C-alpha cells in the first residue's frame, strides 16, 4: 500500500491509503524524507532565533522562551518580552516602552478587565496554549505583553470573553468611554483631550476608585456628612487635567473644594477640616496700643522729613542707597491726644470710648514709589487682566464667600497673586518689602496687590475695608489699608475719607487727590483693640471726571493671610 505523509515543523501526519504491508525500504524512504523536512525546519528556526541568547529557545508558536536561574538555584521559564512579534501592525510591546507615550493606545489591566466584562463568556476558547501561561500571568505579562498573552493564554489572563480580542486602540477607546461616563456621576463631565491625556486618565481612574470605594463605600470608614458628600463634585470640565499638572498643590485654595473628587479631598470641603482655628499662641501684628505707636514711628522715620537736605532730596525725587525714595509723610488726621505708651498698666490703652470719639489716623507718603515702579505695577495689572471689580458675596457650602457685581462699584481690578507669579515679580516684591519696613509688619500678613483701574465715570461708593467674618479665621481681620497711587488724574478720582463719625457725602470727608508715586495709609481697627472695627474710617473712591486713574491696594491683616489664602481659608 501507499502512505502519503505531510510534515510541518516539529510534527508529521500520515494520511493512510491502502493497508498493504510495510517493508524496510519504504520505512527508510519515509525516514529520509522526514529527516530532510526536519532539517529545513531547523534552519528556519535557527534563522528566527539568530539573535536569541543561549538560555532561550523559540517555541512552536514563534515566541522566545528563556530559562532564568532563581535565587534558590532552581530554573524557571519566562517569556522574552523583547522578542514577541505577532504581525506587521506595529503594536508589539517591547521592554522599556512607556505607558506615557504619545499615541495613548497602551493596553492596561483595566482594558483586560473591560474586555472580560463586556463580552459573553465562550468556554470553548478559554484555553492556555502554553504550559507556562499561568506563570507568565503571575508576573504581569497579561498587561505587559497583551498581544500574545490575551490570545495564547486566555485562561490565565481571565480573558475568556469571545473569540475576538479587541485591538489595543479599540479597547483603549472603549475603556475611556466607560470611565468618562462613570465620572459624570461625580460632577461635570471631564475633558481629557490634549497633551496630558495619559496623566489625566490616571487621575480619573484614581478619582473613581476614591469616590466609589471610599466616599460612597457601602460601609464607609470616613465620618463625612451627607451635605459634604453631596457637595463633593467636580465643578469644571478641566478639574482632572488641572489635577494632572499639579494644581491640587499649587492652587489648593480653589482645587481642594471646587475639584475635590479629582484632588481626592472631599473632607477639605468642610471648612473646619480645611481651616484649623488660629492657635492660641499666634502673635498678632498689632497688640492693644501699638497702632498709635506705629503711626508715630512712621512719621518720625520718614526720610524726607529729617532735615532741609532730605527735604530737598525728596523734592528732587532722589533715592536712598537701599533703593527707597526720600519720601515725605503728611498727617491728614490723627487722634487729638494719641497715647503712645506701651505701659500695660496704662488703662487709657484699652479705652474704647475714647477711641470712638476722636479722629482716626490718616497719613500720606509723597514720592513713596518711583515713576518706573508705578509704570511697572500698571503693566502687571494689564498682564494679569483688568476685570470688573466685585464685592464680597454670600457664604458657600465650603466656607468660602462668593463675589457679586455691585452698582456701588464700577472700577476694574487685577490680582497680582502667587498663582500667576506676579506676587514674586522683583518690583512687586520690592514694594511689598518697603511697606513691610515702614509698618514693621511682615509681608506674610499682606494680601496680594489688588491693581485698580478707574476710567471716566467709574467709582466705588462709601464702604469699609474691614470684613466681619475674618475675625474668627486664622488670618484675622484687615487692620490697615495701604493705597498706592500709580498715576496722575486730570480731573476727579480722589479718595474721600470720612474722618469723623459721619458717613455723609458733605463737608465731613477729606479728599486725597491722586498723584503718581503717592501712598495713603489708614486703619480699619481701633488702637485699644486691633481686632475691633473702627467705624470712623469709612471711605470712597470718587468718580474720575477726566483721564484714567491707576492704583493698587495692599490690605494688611492682623495675622498671616498668605497661608490662609493658599488653603482657601481667608
């Protein structure tokens, strides 16, 4: 009889024809044929494995298996990730590939789980094609080498979900859609398009885990109330992106409350958690009686007031060696009999009734800023963008106060803050330091510069700078206003100070005219108790009649306000 044999590399199949007797000659012929075919196969394997190290072999499926000696002297087999080549579609994974490459099509364990969860189970395909599949899976190869593992080691990778495995791009897209849909339950839908897609998706994965398994856990370990949990939402479509670029730390005051899920800071929405009370040993900028002392020292120490020579220097706008101009101080208003003793036994220091009856302090500094400094500060305002000024609004659920547009205030302002880097501008820092030296109060107690612009007809009606709710907060209230005039104004634009107990618009208020380089200082609190509001210092910004008025506010607090602002606690 005859036997037709066909061989493939590593195996032979015999197609039996007639069942006639087999003789030795036929066996020898078959052996020679098999040997020749086997030799050709060996050459093909040798070509494929030319670059394989001595401890590696090529498996029947075209992959490379290597032996590795463990610490206990035993050997084990591992899949060589550098040599897995399945086809020509360039989606092979090689050791060293980053999960943060530019094409964002990385296949992760979440993608594997997604494939398994969204396709019906087909047990006939749930097989391992290699005896080492379970071992490779335990080493993370299902995620590291999905192209081979998800097909050749379905069972080990828990990928028994149908005969077709989605491509990397398909699985990534499906997974992205799924998690973006879920994250909508935690606030505004998140935008992940852009240059930081991988990092943003990582933030979103962590967010989902945090919200699902911690905040909304069936048996939560936290003690947050329902109001805080309900308020823990992303309030902007860019929350996850901002978190990915570090804004949770850089801009904590906003991010920890307005993007709490992305920052995983739901507990921070509770003001008491976010903003601890002021320590009992915190040192105030002014103690009872020190306000009067401070003003007197400022008057006595003005460099342009010292003698005729310094007065001449002031008129010529000369600058001292330390960069401070020879400014002069003029007293506009002061108590009739200011007490400047710090004797703790002096009962007059705590005489609130006397404080309320007498006039408050108000002084001006001429040539406090150079022309170049004024021009630079104006440009910082433009750089940060002048917008319609707003007043303090209502208390929100996270303990912060909103802002509202008011018909009482029509000016425009820009904040020279930490976030924009403006506060650390060399000129801005120099001016801050100058004010700190004059008042003997650290710049940490200063709010950011509020740059102001008043066009023709713009104004700010009578108001007070003291903010009531800050008395109980770590920063304490505003105690002083240091106002800088950055430009001359052709007509109008003065500052009206109500120096007595009246709030009228008549003769009982003092007008300070704008002058480039001038500064104006007045208190918002009482000398006898610097945490209490001084109602005598109501004031207004009078409308500009002609030209443009540029200025800048520096509000000084009783305690550190910079740290409080960073946490959203001011």
